C-alpha cells in the first residue's frame, strides 16, 4: 500500500483543485475533472509526461466550485495530498471531461504559488511521518501483531493506535467476508503500518467531506487518531443498529453491504446505510425490488437475480458492471405482463376505417373479418396479414388505423436494408456494444406486451455474412413458436404471442418463400384518377391545411385543379407525391396570406393614404382559389404530358403495359429495320425472358408472313431476308423482364413489316406462344389503371385475364374499351384501325385462320 514515508515527492507540484472529495494518503479516489485549469493539468502534464515523477500531482481539496473557475485563483486550502495518477480516462459526453484515479501518497503544504496558468504550479513542503522521529520511535514499540496486548507503560499514542486497530478489526468482522474486497482488507490490516490507519480507515468508512478534511488537517499523528476514532466508532454503532433491524426480516441473516461508487481498493467506501434510497450504493437494492415487481416469468427472474448477485460483487470500474447493469435495467423495463385492454367493437372499427380511408374496400373487408375473428376468439393463432402494393397507397396508415380500432399501441419497424440477423434477434452479451434486437427494443419503447407491430418493407430484407434476418423473422412471426421468442441479448424467452404483427411490402417476388408462407397476402392496388381526387378532397387537403396552419376559409382547391395536379404533375400509383404537391400549394398560399397580413398592418398605420393601396398588392380575397393559372405559378410547367398519341406517328411503335413494384406503367416498344443479314438487336436493359419473347415474336411473324402480307424492305416474302432488326424499349435505365410484353413486340414488328400505324390509343399486355396463342399475365388491375392514367382508350388483354376486370372500378371500365384476345389474330385485329389483313373474324388456330 502506498504511504508517504518512503517517497520523496518533487518540490514543485502541479495542483489539482477539487471541490468535492478529499484524497487522504493511502486511499484511492476517483475525481471527475472538467474545469479549465484542471483539464489543462491533465492534458499538458499527465498525458504528455513520460516519467513516473510527472504522474505525481498535488490534490488541494475544498476549492471553490470549478463552475466558477474564473481568471483569478481562489484561495487554496493550505494542506493537500500528493498523489499518483494511476488512471486517466477521457470522455466527451455530456461535456468534455477526464476522470482521474489518484492514489494518495503523503501530505504537503503549499509554500508559494509559481504560476496560475494554464494550470497551478506550486512550491510545496512535504510532511513526512519519518521526519517526526519522536512519534515514530514511540510507535515502533507497538508494531507488534494484533494479538499481543498493550502494556501499562504505553503512552497516549500507543493506546490510541491500539484502540483504533481494535475498532477497525471489529468493523471488518461485521462486514460480509465473502466480499473479496473485505477479505482482502482484513488480511492487509495487520500488515499496514499503524500510523497509516487513520487515513486509510477514514477514507473507507462513511464520513463527510468535512470530516475527512479534519483528518487531513490533523498534522500530528495523535490528533489524527483522535479525529478518526469517533468516526470509526460511529460507523460501528450504525452497523450494529442496522444488523438489529435486519435480524427481524428473516431472509437477510447476513449483512451484505454494497460497494460504493468509484471505489477501487483501498479507496472504496462501504455504504452502510442501505435504506437511503438516493445513494448510488443502494441502486442494487432498488433494482432488486424493481426486478421482483416486474412480474417476469420465473425463469427470467432467476437469471436476473443471478446477474444481480454478480453485480453486487463487481467493482463499478469494471466494464462488465455497466454491461450487467444495462441488462438488468432493460429486464426491469420490459413489459413482461403489462398490456392494454382491447376495446374491439366491429361497428366502430368499420366506421373508423371508413373515415380514415377512402376506397380500398377489399382490404378493409378483410381487415374487418380479421378483427371480427379476433373478437370471437381472443387467442387467435391466425395468419400474419401482409399488405402488398405500390408506395403511398395507405398500407402503413391502415396498420395505424387497426391499432387505433383495437386501442393498442402502434410501433413501426422499418426492415428495409436490414441484412444482419442480430438486428432482429439482438447480439449476444459477450460482444462489445451488444444490444437487443428491434423487436425487444420496440417492446421497450411501447411498454406494453400487446402492441401492433408494423414490419415495414419485408420485401427489402437483405442477406449478408451476418446471417439471414428473414430466418430470424420466421421465429417472430410463427404463432406456434413466438410465445418463447429468445433474443440473444436477453437470453431468456419473451412471449410475443400477444403482439399483433402486420407486414407491408411492395412486391411478393423478393419476400423469401418461407416467410411468405407465414403470411396472408392482401394486395393493395394503386388508385384510379377519380379515387385519388376523392382521397385528396376527403383527407389529404384537410391534413395539409392543418399541417400548414391554414383553414378552408383561406384556401380552396377545386376538383379540376386536383385532377390537373394528378394528371400533369404526378405519375404514381399511390398518393404520396400528390400529397407533396398539395403541401407545396399550401406553403405558397401561406406566404401569400402572411404577406397579406403585413400589408394590412402597414395600411392600418396610415389610413389617410388610400391612394397607395392600389399599388401594393391588396390582401388576397379569402379563400384563395387555386385555378390552372395559379397551379402553373406554384408548381411550374406540367411535368407529364399525355404522350401516347404523339409517339405513335410512325410504323414500328406500340404501347405495352408493364407491372413494377411501384404500380403499373405504360411501356413503349420501338422497332426499326435496315439492310443486313437477318440480325436482331435488343436494347433497353432487358432480362432473358424479354429477349426470348422477342425471338418468339419474330419466329411467329416469319412463319405467318404470307398470311399477314408481311414483307422485307424490298417487298420480299421473308421479312428478315437481307434485313437487320433493332428493337428498343425506352426508359433504358430500368431493368425490364417478364413475358407480358410478347403481344406488344408482335404488334410493333407487324406494324414495321406491314408499314401500317398502330392505333394511337391502344395499349396491350399478354404472353405469347410459338403457335400464336395469348397466355394470361399478372398485375392486370395495376396495368389497366396505368393505361387509364396515360389516356389510353383501348386495352388488349389475354382472354384468361377477363375475370380480373371485375376488380376494376366501374368508371374505369366504362372509360375503356377492352379487347379480349385468345390469340395473336385478335391482338392484331384490335391494335390496327380497321383490323389487320389476313385476320378478319378468325378465332381459330392462327395457322388455320388463313381464309385467303
Ligand atoms: P404506404 O405505407 O403504402 O407507402 P402510407 O400509408 O404512408 O403509404 O400513405 C401515404 C399517405 O397517403 C398517408 O398520408 C395516407 O394517409 C394517405 N392515404 C393513402 N391512401 C389513402 C386512402 N385510401 N384514404 C386516405 N388517405 C390515404
């Protein structure tokens, strides 16, 4: 143990001025340092020095609060303790500071100050016990083992030191020897020089700073013993009292004393007063109570209590202490048995869903069914609902409404880009920086065990070396397994069976099949123009007005304007960009209204000047109407035009319909031919299936060239003879694949080979076979809606997709003319004005269809 007797400290010492905590020789204390002078001392002296000497500093207690560390130096306490800095830890949070661990060596007094900046440097005089020869001589005779008694000739100092030693032994006897730190001190007590005892013991027992200061100021050994002894005796009395009360409660026969913060042997202090709630040392007791109150399952509680036991034995400076502490805090916070009460009323739910969302009838119906079954059977192990559709069609917002109808908490977990399974299931606690997964985190946030969890974008889960998050989700979503979901961080099972999971995705194609299997997919298709107008007027405009602090009396957006925004400024399946555009209008109007206000104010100041009023823009009349002119002013020139008709002015262009995760799209196919050797070139980022469709189309057209009077560039009977063909699918940056462009390629090439124009208002979709049949394709509703949006009048569809037309809104069906095609004859007939030569009225196999 360090004591000052053998050490010669430098005569010039940098001084650490502390206002809290007193360092006594022989003890180790942790100081937090954040005042400018002290910070400079650490950074310029401690961190830069390389010798042992440079780590010795003087600690001056009882200085004014460093908060008020001004330029002028406060008056310093005359006695300080020289100490050796054994550890320096820097941190930036919550403000830059260092934490120093300092072991006291010996007392000193300041003789003169040498400089004040950047840190205080002083000339010091060391108080060394060895210099007090007479005291030492007296004491040396009593350096006998503890068992030996004291003789009658013992002087006052001898008696005192013996008494003190006995008291220290008694105190240690009352502490729990199973604590390693207590056992170690007991062993050391006998080997410690007696003169160090007052300092060491005073720093360990519960004493106030003022008392410690008294011990520090006691320069003579005798005085020091006299000062410290009453404190020690008081501690023993306190402990006795505590043990008496303890005996009354049967489960605590042994006094377990918590180890106080900042203590590293020999400096730590035993907190003997566990009832004091706000003391740090009592944290563990409070934690234990909280653990019992958390109503966690037996198994979890057992693990927690075991961890708590370990925690109690750990010094706080150990990194594992914080780790275990955080773990236990989380366990206490988790809603093991806290839940909200479901208030399910189907009629109210229906009204709420209808009020929140326009259209989407099929989805609402299925959601109501789901809720109804839940009402009848509370422990429903039903499928997980997964809403699949383009962005902005209200998937998230329906999820939120469901939570509201049930009166449950709502939490959204974004899974897009998650590629590490520990994101879902947490890290094991052995990792540095380990934390629980998103599910457990979500539960901690909502603080109930039956929230609605919206797993957003399950189709965008990634995969990486860190494991497959989809596999981890399987366990979460499987009603058979999720009652014992084990997060790696928690390492005990948590029951997720009360949680209502809803997933959303843009497409099912990228959802791993096993995961898809656990879910019931509900398609949420895009909206028609009319539906969007309704949604805008029933919900979006109102929301945007509120968000921008406007009222309907200030801003009016007529239906035509909304229609114009939808067709000229947005091209989307959902309503998200429509909402943004409406927001832009609100912002512009807010500026106008605010300007109007200032104008009225200035006018009010000079009422006698009405002539000027005409010059300044008069405050707008309310409400401000957004007409087409205003719209152009605010949003700029239209972003999208009805471009279909303009592009079909040459043979060799046709319009197809494609499906993307963002909704339906129209897709142009262009073809041109030139002299060559019968080569086919394809451009526009195409997948393999699309390329095959192009080859199929060419083969079928060549085989039927005679029937349809198709020729090459010089009028020969084989369209490919001496000719190269180039097929291009514009919007090249997007990868396109799938068979549904088959009919479009055939139509486009038929137009090229025959020199006839395809009707400008027709779009088509369908897969083809080599024999000329048209096979069904998916995404009909989205595709037809896209065609409708783009101003197409006629849509050619495979015959077997006819059944999908019922899903379309009546007005769209009324606006469009549908050609149902069983084979390519029907397609060509529908795509060209007045039919196509060689196809009239034929509905049999194409190669038999020739009536020529
Ligand atoms: P998603 O999750 O499908 O991408 P959101 O749920 O975030 O879309 O919806 C985007 C916005 O559109 C929200 O403000 C939502 O309220 C609104 N919205 C979408 N569909 C409807 C609807 N049918 N009725 C009312 N508002 C809707």
